[in-house]
């Protein structure tokens, strides 16, 4: 997903906004807002993966301690 976001960012920022109609400028603004949201969701997803790993580690240690 990160590669797709990076490619989209590159594409969006290469658009010459002065050549766009008002409707196209509005659409570009919407696309940039959606992109920012996608980037934020990816950051949240990365943090959740880290939390998941920590919790799995705790659960594994607890299961190992119980089996002793």
C-alpha cells in the first residue's frame, strides 16, 4: 500500500494546477484530502501491527509460564 500511496503522491504533485478547470481543481483537492487520510490510516495500521506483536509476545510468554 505504501508504494501505491507514494506513486499517487508523485502523480498528484506533478499536476499543473494552473491548467485545471475549477471542477478539476475541486477534484484534485478531494484527491489530496483522500490521500492524506490514506496515509494516516497506513500509519495507524503500522502502529496496530506493532501493538499486535507486543500482545502476541505477552500471550506467548504467559502460555509458556503456565505450562512450566
